[in-house]
C-alpha cells in the first residue's frame, strides 16, 4: 500500500495554491499551461489503455507483421519493422528483458516513461549485437542488483511502455525477422531469481482513453489526474503541479474545476489544445518544405510544448542518435502537400540519407496521421524497397501521386490519398551530416499538368 499512500500524500501536498487567489484571466492562462503540460501523458494513454485491454501487464507481445492503414492506435507508425510491446508494471518489483544475439539486422527496445521521455535503450546502437540480460526498475525498488546482468535501467515511472522494433528487409525477409522475435523474453526478477514474489498490489486500472483532439478539451485533466500518481515527478514538475492544483489538476484526485472558474478553465484548456495543434506543424524551422526533428526529442526536459507537439504528431519518436524524423507538410514552394497534385521527390547523387542502419520515406493521411490506404498497399519506400530504380548519376527520384505515373518507374511510385498528406523521412542510426544538420533534405517539386 506504500505506493498508493505516497500518491495520495503527493496530491494533498500539491493543494497549497488556492483557487480564491485566481481571477478569470489567470485561471484561463493556468489551464492553458496545464493542458500543454499534461497533453503527452494523456495521449500516451491511447496506447497504454489499448494494450492493457488486450494483454496482461508484464507480458511481451511481438507481432510478426508490418503495420498498415487499419492500425489506428498510434499516429505515424512505421512500415519498416516488426513491433514488440509490453506494459511494465514496476510498482512491486523490476522486470528482466532477455535479448538474443541479433547480427546483421537493426533492432532496438525503446523504454518510454509516463512523460513520454525515453529511458536508456537496448539494441544495436546502445548495447550491441550480442545476447544480453537487462534489469528494468521503477522508482520504488531499493534492492540490490544481482550478478549476471548486462545493464540496469532505472525509471522515474511505475508504468513503462516497452516498444521494440526489429528491422524487416522486405517481403522475403519477414520469416527470418519473425525468428528474431522468438528470442526476446520478459519475466519478473523474482521468477528469474527463484525468490518469493512480492505481496501483490491492487490491480492497476488505467483510465479509458478519450480522444484528445475532439470533444471538450478540459476532459484531458480527468485522465491526467488518474495517470499522474504513476510517475515520480521532478522538483520542477512538482512546482508546476502545485500551481495547477488550484484549478483541479491534481495527481490522484477527481478533476473538478472550481465552480466560479469553470468557464475560464474550459476556455484555457481549449486554448491549450489549439496551441499544441499549431505547434505540431511548427516543430522546427522549415527548410524547403521539411521540418527537421527537434533536437530534444525523447529528452524534453521542461520543454512542455515540444513534448506535447511531438505527441500530437508522431508520439514515441526515438532519440536523435537512434533515429531522425524530418517531416514534410509542404512542397519546395511552401504549398500544402495534396493528392490533388503530383510531385517528384529528388535525392541528388551523393545525397541519399546518411545512415548506419537504413532509411525510409513513409506517407501519411494528412487528416488522421495514419498510413494512407492505396490499391497496391505500398506505404513507404526506402533503401530496402525491391524494384527501386536509381537515376543514371546515382541519385534517386520518387513519384508521389494518386494514380500510377505513366512516365516514371512503377517501383519508385508512392501512392497518395486524394486529400492532404504528409511525409516522414526516417533515418535509423543517422550519421554525419544528418546529425549535425548539414545534410540537405530532398526537394519536393509539384509537377504541373
């Protein structure tokens, strides 16, 4: 019960700022700030609650298939890797992840806390290609680390999302990639050690997800209050939470805005949502239609707006050393990308994405941020795509349009929806100019009829 008592105590200690000290404009401003602060945690609940509805906690599920348009639980999913998933309930004891030797193939396990910060990685870049055993512990565990572990990962959250990616090198490689998944294993520390399991805690109940992009914006605060006790907040975060308590945003409490400030809080939450939505299209300085990845993705610190904007647009983005995600919403002339037009995306000779693993260009429906359905079921092109034809000088030109091109290689065609769309260029294990910003992203030119 210690966990629940400490959570309630935290909630009580944050209730020191009184609503009586706020006027209407102050309450609105505070609600706007609180919305931005809370957004990523609540959007995270979309995946947490979906997985919890299907799988027990602390159970690793690896899916040997590539995601498609029907997969709508995560915005901007990739079409390059098999995914592995688990929700780690670390309230009572650590979990142990075993990985096999994975040679000649990229893989990674990303561990995401309740703030959507990335913890330390397990995988090709971070830990190498040899087999290993890793201990993952929450903030309440004070035990000694047994011998025989390749590494220890500490989390400030009591619930951690484990997200694995295993490279698939095309259709013919899926069987071999699926074999790698069978080598991943997850178990509690007590099972591994043969010791007594801790006393069971009350079953973890996650709040139902409510669409953050629709409906009353202040509904987000109810979900946040329910999720917040699962995280050990930093000193600076606790200072913010102490102020937010005046409008009912309080870990472990039922959200209820003060009666005389109800309308101001509702308006502030709506303003916060609009701020996040706008920021999601301005994540960095646009360059020829492209928005480079923010430099602090995955390690947001106190940058609440970037954290929220990334969660809105492409939640669970990797750290920059693991992968970069330049995003295009416009063509080179600054016009919105739309399936009503045809485009040519051109990599000059010597300017293919610089990576140590692989790269891909994925197209998403501009309204839903999901993979765009198309008759040939092609959602991405990249260096592993069969049938890709390079230019005579070694460059590469891709066709982006709704209908099959008549004057360009069919293998270089990435179908678009009829309406708006956007692009993500994924660079796995980027190197050189991709990391220092000197790499020139490809041009996206509209083809006039």
